[in-house]
């Protein structure tokens, strides 16, 4: 797996939650994605923009983002905020 250096994230996710999600929706996520999500919930990478060739023609620039676990938006500025967020999962 290519390492994505996080600009921000919402902490760890218990892999059990990810496996429950897979079972509930009858899907199988790639192991590399499970590893990334379990370490960096809703990661926002430092290098979030990248260039790619569109059908071998022109170069386009796009961004990348990842959804995460949690039911409400909670700004995490303190340890108490982190605990509140983790309890919202």
C-alpha cells in the first residue's frame, strides 16, 4: 500500500466495525483500504490533488477524499473531543 501522509483524520476505527459494514452490505473491501481506514478515519491526505491522463488525451487534476465512520460532525481539538467522537461511532 502506498502511504498517504495525513493532513487530518479522526483517529482509529476498530476493524470489527469495518467487517460489520462489509457483512451488512454484502461487500468485500480491499485489505489495503481496511488497513488505511482502521488507522486514519476519514483521512485527508497532505497530497490530496493528483494529475492523471484521461483516456490518454489531456492531463486532468483531481482531488481525493475518504469517508469515515461517525454519525455527526465533531471538531476534534482535545482528547475529550476525540472520546466524544469515538463514542458517536
